[in-house]
C-alpha cells in the first residue's frame, strides 16, 4: 500500500511538472500604454488587433502595463507581480517590451509607432531566440 501511494504521488508530480512546463511562456510581450499617450492613442488598436491578437500563446504571454493613473498602475502592478515581472523596468508608454520569462530580462523593445511589418519582424525574431 505504501508503494502504491508513493507511485500515485510520483505520477501526480510528474504530470504537474510536465503540465506547467508546457504552459510556461518562453517570453512575455508587455504593452506599456496610457490614455494620455498620443502614440498609444494612434497605434494601440492596430497593434492589438493586427499583432498581439495573433501571438502564439504557447510560447508568449501578452500583458498590458497601463500607466494612465494610480489605479491602472496598481492593477497592472498586480498582474506584473503575478508573472514575476514586478522588478522589470517597463515604464515607457507606447512601447512593446519582450521579456525572457526565465531570466526576467528585457531582450527587445520597440515603439508601437513602428509599422505592423516592423513589429511583426521583431516578434518573429524574439520568438526564434
């Protein structure tokens, strides 16, 4: 009976480990935005609809850091903290940051004012790292 229990515990641990390994992102894509940011106002819808909505969620997790005011900053801070990104410097609005999920280091950043093609190339380059 003890061996059976050990076997069950081991099976659960292996399943849990493999499950989380499969769902962990390789990179975080963080859109830093604000309602007062003219770059964000002009480009956010395009970037979200043409780029971020098509991100492969198995390797990248898309997050938003809304720095509009104290309330949005606090809500965004909770999301960043939940993903282990509370110490990453993601404070410039109108920028897409690509953060390595393991090291929590920014590997690339690009203004959202760039063309969709330029943003797509950056996304593809980071995904291939």
